[in-house]
C-alpha cells in the first residue's frame, strides 16, 4: 500500500531538517519503505481537506490505504511496529525501546521547546534575561541525566531503535548550541544518528524541497 506523508511546501526551518516530517522520513528510510510527499502551503494546512486528516491543521500526516494518522510520535511508532528494523524482537527490549521513545517526547523535549519559545517570543520582555538561565538550567538538567545514562554506549539500549531515532531528533533541536556542546557524549550520539545512511537520505529529501522552493522564489 503506498504511503503518503505531508510536509511544508516552504519550511520555516529553511531546510535544516527540524520540521517533524523529518522524523517520519527518517523512520521510513530506516525500514526501507518508499513514500510520497504531499507539500502543503500554510493556507492549505487550514483547509477542510487537510483538517480532515489533521484536527490541528499541522504537518506531518501519514496516509496508507484507508489508514490516516497525525502526530509524528504516533506515526513513527506505527512505522516501527509495522516494519522490521526499529524495534527489538525481544518483548522486554521492545518495551524499553518504546519507553525511550516516550522519554524523548515527553521528558526531554518539553524543556527544549520551552527554551525555543523563550528565545523566539520572549526576547523583548523586560524579564527575559532573568528568566532564560532558569529555562536553560531545566534543559541542562535533562541533558546531564541523559548523558549520565548513555555514558560511552553507542545507543540508549543495545542496538539503534525508535527510541534513539526520537531522542536524536529531539536533541537535534539543540544542535550548534553551547548547551549540547557541554555534553560531548551527547554531541557524539547525535552525530552517530546523523551519520546513518537512512538519516542522510531523509535529510537530503527534505532539503531538496527547500532548495526547489528557493529556486522558484
Ligand atoms: N506534536 C505534533 C507532532 O509531533 O506531529 C506537532 C506537529 C507540529 O508542531 N507541526 C508543525 C506545524 O505544522 C511543524 S513541525 N506548524 C504549523 C502550524 O502549527 O500552523 C514544528 C517545527 C516548525 C518549524 C521549525 N523551525 O522552523 O525550525 C521547527 C519545528
């Protein structure tokens, strides 16, 4: 059954691979599933045809036969469950990989988003300089805990899994920041993810969309 996902026609991240279709593309590349991409303008994302697929009018979505999904976490989990390569066969190892996936999305990502929102929307507030250190400390705490757990291991729990895919995707939001650089094992972990052929293919595909949009602008 052909798979179609949605992505930004013009991603505000300017091809840096930060929009969440990247997580879905990476998962599909890891399991070797071909896919089509329907590119959407911000206007099209608010139209009924897309709102039927995604109640919040966002990307990414995933269509396969009569199945339609939204939420990148759920989509990536679905891909991992349906195809070999992202979840271990052993039941306990599988449950642990799923746990890391949730940890990435619900424990590590929220303080990182809080920092992004502060930097993007609160910069002109009188209290910005006072608040930022506390926000950054919440991110640092999570990174320190994750760094301690990862230690010198290549991946979070044995072989590369959907847990690593989501954790690295989350950490990539900090790429180039001094915060991530404070933890060399996490920087190396992110670089290991980026070096995977599946990641490179996914990154190149989303980057090509940005380049085509820039060329036609
Ligand atoms: N929880 C949902 C999921 O994981 O699928 C969140 C989906 C989401 O936030 N989608 C964003 C979106 O559609 C794009 S990815 N936004 C448009 C809207 O809400 O109207 C988030 C994103 C956007 C831009 C950057 N960037 O420019 O760096 C990074 C990440």
